[in-house]
């Protein structure tokens, strides 16, 4: 049998009739031929069909663009224990009917068994993209995105599943989520649900992921996909430092700039599971979605569970091409903030400068010194609150969000008024006033607090089991509506009380003692309600997410907060690896990156000021994390701040090319190229001494080969020369760095 993906009619039609939705470039973004479905991007195709006999959804192709008819695969012979479902590429594998691989869905039925038989029932094509109720999601208008919804039904259990596929053709991105609905009369329990499951054909593949822990997030891990199951995830209640909700499947020959790559990212902030299994037949299955250990979601008659969205991006230009597609998609169709691609002022955060040891006078002095350096935003970190239980260390005060009267006798308002009247030392704008930001940790509580004394039941707990403290604090159960309302109310009062233009929202521990497995997802739904309410109510506030650094660097947070503190590790050398790793899926525009004091407070390493500053400039939110008094006599600091401001638009909007990786070279390098190609900036580093030895050339990427480029305002070279020969720089010592501007002539 030969199936055709060619369309001969247009319209918004349903099952059995061809439907077509136009992509942004006029291509056929969604083509339906009977029960064969094709999602087409600029350089990819995703094709699957419903088996006419079994009703199972079978994958035909996910990769580079194809058109016309598809050669039919040979019907596999069924020998041994593995049935036909275990020998084919399945779109939404259920459990219990001869496929012994990891299922995408496992349902504990009313009668007690976990067998499902979800068969194709119908489909619909929608222009644009519906939102997800209560969950963060990508967005777009007709012309940006089109959506295919495939309806499945289990005739034996009366369970329905709706698979929603949205295609963003410009980015070769397919976004999928799943609704599971109990249409029967008894209760069922969803024990496992993957947002996306992809079966790859027989071929050698590698798995790329991001692992780490506190202060060493986003270390790139690449390994061969072997027979059996390889996986990772989070049991912490949050997406976590330990493993990011991202994976990529690539061919062994794929590099940064060449070969095929399939990237998958979960738009979710809670515990998750990512698994890759090479089955007995050699097919490879990749899944990402809820963590089954923290789900057990009960559905009564008529109730629905909606999975988070998973984004899958295809690249035929290597891992770098995959990353750039993620970055552009997220900047334009995930981050809702008005600050997504503009207005990120250089800031100074008080934390590593004074920690808890400050008062109103100290803060005003720090702000004055910051403004004199050319800083545009001063941020007061932890330690400003608590009355009966003052926040003078991390063992008290969380939950009591009123200014500490010993530190601020007249409250915050007069201090903030003085600070926001300070003039910033900025030659381009002599009337620029200093902005003010503040640190909060709304989801947490110290047992030493008035809030905990009044509402001990608001903290996460499991019956009589001890409440385990981490960093002397407990987690508020944001699944409870009364906790959500408390956070919304105190944050609203705080932001209405004074001129606060920036919020750093921290979260300094994982969850213990959950009252039930399903509480993790209930917490996330509550948290997203809080985020959505506050960011909608205060759209002019710049919100930054933080969770002991990068413990919640995920697309769910990015829906609401345009930037996230990438790591508590501010060591310039370590930050190269952390920021390069984070950029596999996340745009540099979303990264908070600061120049801190030396010896570094996390590693004890001393790195030159310029190196530390250049690394921090690669983040969309550049800042300082130190006592500004230590920099008052250094004339290079205002120049570095001005340089960061000059290049910031390129960081926020440009395409990133990772030219050399820090784990593979002692000369890591990255290039940011403006979307219109008019400008570019090269970041080039040396990590170790290079004594009595030749220096390498760094070849650039992403330039117009026929155009001419002025390099740092001097020599002019063609794009072809810069990409095929490159530039060469030398350094006298270890920890050398160079920032190079290119302008197309």
C-alpha cells in the first residue's frame, strides 16, 4: 500500500475528508488525507496515520521535509513474545496489548486492570492555537501556528484521549499535549501520562541531556542510546537543578553545526520524567511528561486531566540549529512579558555584597554607589522583612512579608523614594533615575514566623510524619486556594506600596512530605494561577525567577517571567559551562548573569574583572553581585557596564552560535548575530595558559558570505573569510577574554 500526503483540496474539514491549514510561508502546515496526517515546517515533516484495522496511531516519518507518496514499510513478522504493537512506531502507546516498551499512558481502570485500547475516532483542524486551561503554553495567531486535534476512544473503558498537535512552521516545531477524559461511570486513576512520545526507526542514536546540582547546573551529558531504558527526571516537586526537562536525540555524527537533531522540552515546572528506550526490535522511543511517581490522578465521571505541553524541534543544521529554533520560538511564542526582548537594565543585587547585614541607611548607600557606577536597577535581596521574627539569618521570618522595623523604622516607602530619585551616571541620558527591585520567597515559610504559628496546616506535610526542614524552612502548600490567595494579596500590597519595578522570586528547597502523589500537580496549577494573576496585574514589573539559582529554569516559568537566575555559582569560569549548557534549549535573553567579587564566594577562584564581566554579558540580564564600594576607584567598571548595555539588544534578540564548547576546548567561543544580519558580537575566552604555543583561529558562523564586515571598527573582511578562515587572538595569561563587534557594511 502507498499512502499519499499530497493535498488536492482546501478547507477546515473533519474525518475522512482532506483538510489543509496554511503555514506562515504559505506552505501546507497541516495536510490531512483520509486518516493520514502530515505536519509540515520550513524544513521538516511529521507524518502519521491511523491503522484502518486496529485504530492505533502509527508514525510514518519525523525528520526532514518530504512530499508525495511514502513507501510502505514492510509488515513486521510476529515471532516470539513481542506482539505487533511492540514492533511498530506508535504515536500514543498505551499499555497491556503486546507492546512491552514504556507506555505513554497508563490508566488504572475502574475494574482494577491497567489495560487500555485507545483507537482513532475522529479529528479536527484548527487555525491558530487554543490555550491550555490553567497551564502555561505556547501561543500564536493564524498564520503563525495551526493545530490538529486527534480524538481517540477506548470502547471497553469509555476513556477518551485527545492529542493536540500544533505546528509552528517557521521554527520546525511541533507542540503536543494530551487530554484524558473519563467518559465512563466509575472512577479511574491516571498513573502515567507523557505529553509527547516519539518512536524513531532502527538507527544508531545519541541522547543529550542537562544534569547537575546546586551551583553546577546545566552540564551537557551525551551518551549512546543502548538497548534498554535510559532516563532521568525530577522527584523534587520542581523541575530541579538535578536534571532539566529537556532532551535531544541526535545521530552519532551530529555536531553543533551539522547533522540531524530532535530537541524535546517540557513546558512544566513540576516533577517530570524523561525516558528513552531502545526496544528489542531496535526502535527507539523517547517520552517526556509527568513523573509517574508523583501523579496518581483520580478522574471521576466526566473529569479531564490535561498534560503540560511538550515542544519538539527538528534541525538538519546540527545541535546549534536546534537551539536557535527553540530560542526564537520561546522569545516570540512562549514568553508573554513586555520585557521579552527589550529593556533589561544593568542591575546590582545586594546579596553577595552584604548578605543579611544591612539596614535602610546601608541600602541607600549601596544604591548611591550603584548609580554612580552607571547601574540602572538596584535590587535589595533577602533580609528586609520580619517583625516578631526578624529576618537576620535564614532561620526566621519567611512568610512575614512586612519590613523589619529595626532596619526600616519608617517602612520601605521613604527609603525607596530616596533611591528612585537618584540619578544614574549615564552620559546618554543625564536624567535617568535609578529603579528599585526587591527579593521575595513567597512559596516558603520558616517555622520561626508568625505565619507558621497561625497556619501550620498551610505547610506541606504528610499526616504525623516529621516535617523535614531544608535551609531552616518548609514549603507552603500552594495547592491550597487559601495559600494562593495569601501570596497574591501580600504581593499585591507590596507592589502597590512603593515604586518597585523588579521582583526576584526565589525558591530555596525541594518538596518533602507530600500529602498525596497528585498534590505535586495541584501545586503547579496553583502556582501558575498565582503567576498569571500577578504578572497580569503588574505587567510593568520585570519579574525574575530563581530557585537556589537554576533549580526552576524551565519553559513553564518563562511563560510568566522573562528571565531566570541561571545559577548561584557566579564564578566566571564555571558560568561559561553553565550558560553554554543552558542555551541548548533556552534563549540567552532569559539568563540572569552577574559579575561577582573575587575570590569567588562559591569556588574561591580569582578571575580577572574583564573576564567575569564578559561572561556575564552573555546573559540577557547583566548585573553585579558584590559591594559596589570595592569598585569605586576602578575606571573600567563604568566602561564595562556601558559595553553590556550596548550589546544587550543583540543578546536579547540575536541568534546564538556556539562556536567552541568549554567541555571540548580551552578556547570556548560564542557568536550572537542580529536577526537582520546587520551586527554580530563575538565572545572569545581562554581558560588555561598557552605558553610558547601557536594560537588557534576561530571560524565564525551565521554571516552573509558575500557581505563585508567591519571588525571592531577597523579591518573589513567578507563573511566568507570570517567563516572559512576566521579571526585569531592571543592572551598573555589564563582567563583571557575578548569581545569583538562586527558590523555589516
